[in-house]
C-alpha cells in the first residue's frame, strides 16, 4: 500500500507539458492526402501556384454530390474553400489532414 501512495505522489508531482499542434501549412499537403473540413472529406488531387502568389489545391469531394470543381486556396496564411460558385473562408484549425500512405 505504501508503494502505491509513493507512486501516486510521484505522478501528481510530475509536470504535464502539452505542446500546441502546429498549424497546417500549404507545404504539408501532398497528392492523395485526405482533408476533413467540417463534416466534408476531400482528397487532394494536385496543386497549382499562381504568379500572384496564392497556392490552389484541386480537391475531390469524396462524400458530396459532384457539382463543379472544388478548390482550396491558400494566400498568406488564410484558406478559402471554393465549391462551384460558393467561397467560404476556412480557419486553418478546422482543416484536419490524413496523410496518404499512413505517413
């Protein structure tokens, strides 16, 4: 019993450091990666860098109806999801990446 109390005491005295998760950057995305944005899931099909600076990722909608191209635009740390004619600003914290090949 005494051993148990000592172990509990050591556990309580240990510091718990939780490092913040690094925000998703455009360089992290690779072809084949899956992205979850809200309830929707997409697959990255490719990317294109515009002369003006922004980077656009071509996405495939894995769950929804196919109603036009889906793009994810990144410009100076802001992300915009373009579905057909609609544009939605997406906080980078709301994008979850599942790497292709389990890496």
